[in-house]
C-alpha cells in the first residue's frame, strides 16, 4: 500500500537539489557551482534572435491578431522556411540545431511580441511530434517522424479529454485489430495545442490487453479517415493560438506508429511525461519571463513620465519598493530558467523536480509582476492599447498581457492542482516509505556549513541560514505527517494541508537558487547581484510565513459543513443572484 512508486523525475546517478531539499538537505555544493550559458552558445542564439525578431515585426501585428483572433496566413510558411519550427532539430533535417536555452530564448522573444506565435513554437518544438525523435529507435516510426520534420510540417499534442485533465484514466481507446497489425482509435481530445494547423499529432490512448489497461502514445496523421477538428477554442487571451478539439472515430493507426515504451502504470507514457515536464519550461516559463521583462520596462517608462503634486513618481517609497520587487523577480525567473536548462550538463544535477516546480513558480511570479504593474498604471493599465493610442499616450498592451498572464496559471495544469500533485508525487514520495536519513531529519539543528562556503553579504547569509533552517523544518513536518498517517491515501485526502507544503518547498527552492547564483557572481563589482537577492529573499520569506500559517490552520470543520450543505442544496440558496442568466442561450 505504501511502497514508493516509480518516479519519472528521479535518477539514481545524478543528485536532485529539490529532492534533497524535500529530505531536509540544502545541497549548497550543487547550487554554488551555478551554471552559466557558454558565450559561444549565447552568440549563436543572438544571431538567431536577430533574424527572428525582424521576422516577427514584419509578419505579425499583435494588436490586429488580438482583435481579429487570426494570425497572418503566411506566418506558418515563413516560420518553417526559416527553420523556426525545428529549433533544436539537426541542420540535416532543416533545423537550426539550437541548445535548449537558446530555444527558450526564441520562445521568450516571440512571447514578448506575439503570445500566440510563442505558443505555436513552444508546442511544435517541445511537445509536438519532432521532439520525440531522440527517443525513437530505428524503424518505421522514426523514419516517418524524420520525414515529417524534414518537410517542415506543424504538429501538436492531444491529451486532455472532456472528462478533465486530472483524471488518471484516459478515456480515448485504442483497440488492436488485424491480429495486432493496427489499432482503431476512438475518443475526443480538448485544448489540443496546434491541432487546427497540425499535419500530425501525438495522442494518448488506453490500450486494453487481456485484463490490463495501459496508456500508450500514438502518432496520427490528421488527414486520416475519422480524424476531425471539431472546435477552435477562443480563450480570454492567446487570441489567434490554434488550440482545438479533435475527435477520433475508428481511426486506423498502424502498429508501427505507436511509441514502444517500457511497462508503466501512469496516466501518461514515460517519454511523453518527460517531454511535457521540459516543455512546460518553454510553454509557461518563457512567456512568464517575457511578460515580466516587459512589465519591468513599462513600469520604468511610466514612472519617468509621471509626477504627483509636482514630485517625481519615482521618488516615492512605495514606487521604489514596487520597482525593486519587480527587478528582483525578473532576476529570480532568469535564475530558475538557467538552472532548469543548464544544470544537467554543467553541474551536473538532475533538474527534473525543479522543472516540474517551474510551472507554478514562473506563472505565479509573472502574475505578481503583471498585477503589480497594473496597479502602478491604474486606469491606464486597465485601458486597452487602442484606447491609449486614440488619446495619445504610449499604447502599452498591459490589458492584453494581464489576460494572458492569468492564462499561464491554468495552462499546463491549474496552479492549485499542480501543488496537490507535487505534494503527493514528489514531496511525500520521499516519505513513503520512511527515508533512510530520518534520524538526520529529526535532529535538532540544521547543517549550516554552507554559511562558511557562501560568497554572500551579511543580509544574504541570514537568508541562507533561514533557507537551511526552513528546509529542515519542512522535512521534519513531512516526516511527522507521514508517521501520523501510515496510509498515505488518508493524508492525500487533506489537500488544503498539502498545498502550502508544496508552496514552501517551491519558495525555498527559488530562494536557494537565487542565493547560489548570487554567490557565484561575487559580493562587489558590476556583476554583483547581492541587493537583488536580498530584496527577493526578503519577500519570499513573507510568502513562506504565510504558507505556514495556512498549513497550520488547514483544518476547518466549518468549511466542510458549509460546502456539504451548499452542494447538497440544503442551504444558502438566498446567496444566489435574483436574476439568473441562462448561460446556455448566451452566444447562440
């Protein structure tokens, strides 16, 4: 019952900073050797970005796209002609052969100008069909995917179903036929990225073999009989992004178009899960960083042109704090991305746990930055860019970015659900069964030897001491909860208790990474980031304190009673609106 399940993020050979943090160990030896992009690789990325930036500005009018919900019809051909649909593919396949970090930079650059273009590229280059090539053995499937990649076709990922993305089971089925020579695919997928423009999609489906069921990954041509794109989603933001619903009705898929993977009992196949974890760094963290950088620029421009009572706006204490918080959070997001995409090669460290945490860390940080900037701008932020242009003020698209930033907290998994999953599958994965270092976890004092090795100011040494101490407290809390709940299913039902623990772990992770990078850059000189680290860590400590308060007050019998009575229809009907809108008639 409580045997530790396999974990696709774990590696026996390479240490994970975040996994050790969950076990009460702050591995300063890993993060103090903070990775940096090789100068030659950065120069290669710069050259690509120069070409790509010009293409974007020539091809895409972001205001028109947001208004019409349509990208220019020639854009896809232009992207393919330049190899931007194959950012990491080898030149022999028409690709640009970029590193993961330079691929990230291309997506980030796209997001700073046109969010739907960024999402097309991130899906295509991280979770579409082509990115699976390195994992495919020689054979017909690899040959087909190579041919599609070389041809510059666009592809997509189809996993979410009408029953919901959180279900363990996949209701789309694949039935073996013709003595196993093919499968018949039946089902429906929603929110399928790139589906309306894709020539091929990878599809998760449940295969029944005897008494067992297993999810497998199918590569399906969208012009196959029985494949239909049945809807094109229109989101609050991301206007123009081709996300759609796609149905499969007795679609024949040859057996060689199924990705053969080892035995597993997960809702996603192992390789798809790995691609999605890395892919979210590009689909979520890249636009999060792009938005945050834009807000940083827009905030300074706004402050420089405004006065209150003939006093420069930038001289007020709250405005200075506002600017400092945004600066420090942009630095923190940069730090997170560099660790997630460089640590495996340079440290080396296993960044899989951190890549999973990056989704919520990046989207929530961007949300704070965008919301802070909206408050700074006041009505001028809430105003649309067209309205600003009509009255002659800089047409900063803050309203559009606000809508799109909110979507990032949903895309790739709703924020609170990811916190729950992370607690169950990562934090407490370390505690069922009891970890081997339980005596060290329960010892009174944290290991503070990192303070002697860190190249930090006194303020940041105090933050590092706090992080090491909190790491031990988090582990001790988790160990005690596991001891009190020997059946992990009982603990996992208490979701409001788990969510703050994931958030504390995330905050300690990014605090530590910020301090590690800052230590590597020294205490003085133009490259020093000590003050940025101090500002970021001070705010992170406040968020950690709040998360602990929410954890300690998670039990609420009153909340359970209120919810039960409302959902059963027993009480609280008087709180409904007097005039209810028939939503089924809206939009007809």
